[in-house]
C-alpha cells in the first residue's frame, strides 16, 4: 500500500511493499530530510545544525536554486546591476508549500516555491518552482519544474546536494562507477585526470567531475551492503563530490552548471517568458 500523510509539519511518503519511507519538510527549504528502506537510513543528518533554523541543513537533500555552488564574492551582474546571492542560492533556506499529493502508482508530493519581494531583490525574475518527489519500491524520483512568470528570458542553475550516510572509517572501502575522466578541484581552473578513486586521507575533498559521458553514477558501500544508483537527465552537466574527514557522509551532487555560472554563463540554463523547463533525477538502492 502507498500512503502520503502529514505529521507535525512533516510529510511522509510510504511504500509498505518495500518498507520504504521518505520524510519531507516543506517549511525547511522543501527538503527531503530522510529516506529509509526497512531499517536502513540512506541519508546523513547533522541533528545539531538541524535544530537551529538559522543554520543551513547538512543532511537529506538540500535543493539548489538559482545557483549551484558559490559566486565570486557572492556577487553577479545582470543588465549593469549588481546582485548578491549566497552559496547555492536561496531555495534551500526558504519555506515551500505543498501544492499536490498522490498515491497513484507511486507515493508523490509536490512542493512549490514562488518568487516574492525577498527573492526579487537578489534575483530579478518572477518564477514558480514545482518539485515533485516520487517514492516507489527502492527508489526516489525528483521531477523539477522551473517556470518563468516574467517577461524576459530567465537564467538559472539547479541541482541537489544529497548527503549519503557512510561511516567515516568505511569511506576508503567505497567503490565508485562515475561517468567522468576528469575533475576540477574547488578553487582551481585546470582539469585533472580522474581514476575512479578518492583520497580520503585528505581533510576535505571538493571536486567537480566534468565532461560526463553517461547519465548514471553508482556507489557501492560494502560495509552497509548496498549499492546506490543516481540517474539524471542531460541538463545535469556536472557531478560534485564532497567529503569531510571525520564526518559520516559523502555527497554526490548533480548540478546543471558549475560554480559562478551566473557570471561566466557556463552551462547556464535559460527559460523563455511563460515557459517551463523540467529536469529529472532518480536514486535507487540495491542491497547486496
């Protein structure tokens, strides 16, 4: 049986065939906070940061819009006017609202964000976002609809920032099948060859995998006896890998554009007035 319920401002999607459950908190950036299959929680959550609504959430899947990563000096220029945007944009820190739900074929919930005076002050484009979470079996799909409500072309980037749970001591045992042969480290401009592994002795790993040749990425965690598969459409041009020594997570993030794209224009998406651009990501888990 499929179910969509609300409990104390948390929306819960369930599929009892696989004992899968997803927890979404619209008021906290529309975040998918938890995804479990049976007794296995797929995501990491920093509960101390989550308890402080003034801090960005480290855990679950923060939603990135209208930029991914950071801008130089948190600043961009549009039509000779300068604007400031924080890292990853504003969507992950704003309250979203539930606009639809369904249990037809899958358990789904639509959360929506609309432009307002606060967003227009830093991003001068009227918009509507409808992000649809779909839970079925051992997988979650995210369909992201970006609608331009204005009268001029709207530039943007979008992405997700999932925190996958892994014991810090088990990170060297992770096995990766990532569709890239090169990467660019944060703060660098030149590409380096990617051999399919990461050095977890570093205090921090923050790299953008570039020139993607496939739309599927896999990570095998034999300590937890599971394989994660992320599938994404052709709008997503970069995969970001981030890990911090001593923390029980790694992040594998599909982005449509790299850091500073609002200034560089690199891979920046645009939407004509009145039009919608849809992007798609799915995540699935197989137990070994």
